[in-house]
C-alpha cells in the first residue's frame, strides 16, 4: 500500500510539473495603456561576412518541423476547490525545453600547505665592536668654478690658435705642407673678431713656411703683407717677430750670394758687390737691433745672437780673409816694395781693435741672456760661435814672398831721388853717388848684378831705355832684366812692345797643359799679382791696348791668349767698337768667357744691352747677370 502511494505521487508530479512551471512563468496582465512607440532607428547594415565555400553536404534525413509556438492565453480564473482526481488527465503538449544554464564555475583548487620553516640556529655571539676611528678632517667644500664668460672663452680660443701656429712653425720644415694649409685657411669668426693681428700672424706663418722651403722671393712677398698688416697694431711682439724673420732673410741671401764679379776680377762689378754687401749687412743688423730694442723674449736674445754671428762673418770677410782674386786691383811694382817683412793689420782692424772688441761684447751679452732664459741649446750655439771667432789668427797684410833676393848695392828711384840697398835695408843716396853706381854707360850698368835694378831706376828717374834693348829683353823671358822690362812697359807702354809680349806669353806657356778654370788660378794671391810672370805680362798687354785702342781688336783675335783673357781685356776697355766681338765671345760656350763678355756688353752699351741680362740664370753667367740687374735697378732708381 505504501509502495503504491509513492508510485502514484511520483506519477502525479510528473504530470503536473509542466503546467505549474508555465503558470509561474506567465506575467500578470498590465492594465495601463502602453506608451507610443518611438520611430524606428535605421541601422547600418552589418558588413557581410566572408562567404565560405560550402562543404559537400551529406544526405540527411529531413528534419522534423519545429513545433509552433504556443499562443498566450488569458489568465485562468481562480481554481475551484480541489477535488480528488478521478482519473489522470491527458498529457499536455510538448513544450520547448528551457535554456541550458551556464556551466558552473570550477571550484578553486585547494591551497597547498607550505611546509613549516626549519628552526633557525641560535645566532653566535657578536664580538665587541672596535672603537670608531677619529673623524678625518673634512675640507671645506670647494665652490664650483663659475662658467667662463663669452669674453674669456673667446680669448682662450685665440690663445689656442696662436699656440697652434707657434707649434707648426717650430716643427718646420718637417710639416711644411700641413703648416701652409693651416696658415692659408682663415680661422673662426670668434678668432677674427677678437684677434686684430690675425691676418699679420697668418702671413708671418706663411713666410716662415716659404723660408723653410728656401723660396726666398715668396717669403719676402708674404712678409711684406704681414708687415703692412701689422702697421696699425700695438702688438710689439708680433712686430719684433716680423723684423727677426726679415733679418734672417737678408742674412741668408747675403751668405748664399757668391761675389762672382770679385772672383772674375770685373772692376765695376767688384765695386758694386762690395757696396751691396755692406748695405745688406747694415739692413740685417738694423732688423736685429729693432728686435733687441723691443725686449720681446726669447726673440730679442735670438736676434742678439744672430747679430753677433753676422758681425763676426763681416769681420772675417773684410779683414781676416784675403780677396778671392787680385785681378784688376792696383798692385805696386815689385821694385817699389820697401822690404819683404809682413805688415800687421792696422789697429782698428786687428783682433785687439775696437771692431773685434765690439763683437766679443755681443757674444758675451748674448750668452748672459740665454742663460737667464734657461735655453741650453742656445747657450751652446753661442759658445761655439764665440770660440770659432777667437780661434782665428791675427790678420796680416803685405806678407809677400819675393822670388829673388835684392842684391846688395842695388839702386832705385824713390821720391824724386835715389836709394841704395845695403845691409838689408834701403838707404837714401844723392844723385852723384847713384849715378856713379849706374855709370855713364847704360849698357855696362845693365850687365852688372844690379842691372835689373839699375834698369828700373833709370826708367823711374825719367831716362828711357833704348827700344832695341827693350825688345831684346822682352823677347827672352829668362833674362834677369825681364821683370824690370815689364815694369818699364807698364809704366811707359808703346805699340812696339805688343808683338814681343805676345811672343813672350807663348814661351812662358810652352809645355804647360791647359787646365780647367785656369783663369781663376791667376791673380789668386798677392804674390802672383806682384811677382807672377804670366800675370805681369797680361798687365803689360792691358796697358798697351788701353793706350793704343787700335790694337784691341787684334788682341781679341790673337790665338796666343786664351778666350777668357781676351774677353777680360776687351771688356775692361768698354769700347763700343768691340761690341760685335764681345757678342761672339758671349756665344763661345765657355761659362767664364760668356760671363765676362756679358759684363763687357753691359759696361759698353748699358741700357741697350740690359735685355740680355734676363736670358741667363745658371752658372757664373747667371750670377753676373743677376748682379748686373741689381746694379741696373739701383741706377734706374
């Protein structure tokens, strides 16, 4: 019974559950009128989804039609009293299953219990702390340097630019290319605005580069620009450096210049070279003294050192060293020299004179200043130069060695009277005593041991020797009276002496081989100029053609003499009738002959032949042309 009641109750619940659920779901009817519906809002159509390719469909059974939705019915009236059902009601229609509820959230995993930490060991007892060190003294904090002002930054940039140029000049000529590139480039606008001497400093640097590369003309042009730019400045140091380089340029040109006119014996060019050398020495000295007066160190000390060296060089050139050639100089007759003892230099020109004392003083002052600057290299340079100057021997003049001794009893004319050589010295005698020695017969006097001296004494006293005897003596260079005859010819030249002298030259040169630059070996010493046979024959021929100009053209074609000697004699005459012959000698191909002929053409015609001076630049011919151009510029100015 009990089991049947339970089964019935279970079946009843199954039958009445859907109806009860639908009744609970239906809302209660709303009796209020509805609000008017708003106008429909047009929505943009959604973009069509990309269509997929339909997969091949499988044949399936037709699906059953979906059940029609149940219409809502009005609410049912209140149920009547419940009566026990007599019989079960029919089954209601199948309803749509309720929507599935979302899946329940997964339960959170149970937290994993951490293992209990292991018990910490008991801490070891700490040692007693050491007493703290005494506090170090704390310096007062240094205040931060304020940033440099714009003016200070500009001055620092200018100083860096100047230091760069100084370093480039100190490294010359190793970095000449880089130095020239840097000096040619203009610096930044900051340097140009804050450094008034920027242009002068740059061109001074360029002049140093040209000077190191031995481009003298380029260096002078750049230095002129720097000097002109520095005229309006108040920078004495920059002006001193410009003057120092100016002195170096002049001194370098002076030392490198060869006095070719002096070496060749060209009289007019020799005088110009001596004057030109003196002017350049004075110009370089003035430039160095300007630097010394500025007191701009270390350039003032360098200028003082260079001034001392230049003065020592000038002293050696003018006093200690003899000229390179005595050709063209007036030398005394070998019979007019009083004795053969050397003559010391005059007081002002000796090593103990005022000029030498001034040079020694310059060296000492320069050494003192270099020591004050601490420049060891400069001190050593000054010491060596001073020792070299003091090591030179005392200059001596007139140290001539006579080839033959003066015979005792020789007579010579002296100052309107006569002198006789006895006991190694000349003694003045009256005319009667001298005439007794000479004798009334001149031929007898010529044959004695003192014949040569008697011969020259008679010539000097106004008594002319006979021409027959002169021609005989000149024809034989071995005659003891040949030197006396040459002295007579030099004193009283005649046309009749020309051919015998040419023949005598041939006899003197017989058997001697020709040597290159033999022209320069003649007249190279005072002994050769006074006592040399060849030199005295050339002097006698020059005296003859100077007096008898008709013989000059004949001399230039005489094959007895070398071309250079013929060119020299013709050039010193400066006769326009020899211009064509000098042009021929100019094209001879010999350097010395061409140089002498060029000098002769300029001396003869002057301005008309000045165009020739620009066609030669090499060898001795180029040197003579360069010096003649300088002489011509001086004449024009």
